[in-house]
C-alpha cells in the first residue's frame, strides 16, 4: 500500500490511509491477463479499492514515455470492476458493484452489495 500511496501523491492520501490501512484492509493480489492488481476490501463499509501493482503500472508508463505520451494506457473503470468481480469470486462471494469512482489515478473505489448465502 505504501508504494501505491507514493505514486498517488498527497491528495487523498489521508482518506486512503484511514480507509484502507493494512490493519483493517489487508492487501490481496489478483492476477489478470493485464497484470497484477492489488485489492483492499472493507466488507464492514461495503467498499473495495483496486489498483494495479507497481510492476503493472510501470509497463504502460514505459510504453507511454517511449511514444512521448501519444499512447494513453491508463486503466479504465471496466477493467477495475473486472478485478473486483474476480476477487469476489476468489473469496466465494456473489456481489454487485453499485458505484465506481477514480479516487486517485490509478486507484478506483467501488461500493458494493453482496447476496446473503
């Protein structure tokens, strides 16, 4: 989480630290075809944060830098939602995402509701 926060800068850092601190939201790694993502789940708040791992972030940044920024490879909401759904499946939950917002590039926060089993 510290590396992710270093990338995001100062804005929203207080919110991220408070909401997704490792003591209340441990990091889970989800492997996708697009790379490795970190997931921080707060079932008590019905919120989940998804962010590409630093290695996944670095690859598009290198391509973008090599093309002088002409190629934009930022993650999109749909990709982050797919990561969240993959995490829910891995944890044996059936959940629906209600909202998704980019809280700071490239972190997305999703509110969700899960079906009771």
